[in-house]
C-alpha cells in the first residue's frame, strides 16, 4: 500500500558557520489545509519528516511554508 502525504516546511536551520553553512536541517510537518492528508490523518494525526540537506540549490527549493508531497512506497524485498 502506498501512502501519499502532504507536508510543509516548518523549519530550515543552517548548520555550521552562519555566514556559510555546510548544510541545513529541514523539518516538515503534515499540511492539513484544504482537507489534505484526510486519508491517513484520522488514524495517525501526527508526524514529521526531517532531513539534512547539503546542496544549497535543494535548500532554496524548500522555503518555510512550502508544501511538498511525500510518497511512502514499501519495497518489494
């Protein structure tokens, strides 16, 4: 079974020197606006997704408040 979850960027913290960070820790939490996530939110209303991103171009695509879709697909093995 595949789960499609809508998340939004709630934190993006630079790591290392504030003038030239080596990475950013990005935290995403469920986005419930407009009924998003209602397929799974009734049974599991909380969640978060966190990752460390080193590529500044990727960080620029994840500004605070940005909504993203994350698909959780079980492996076949």
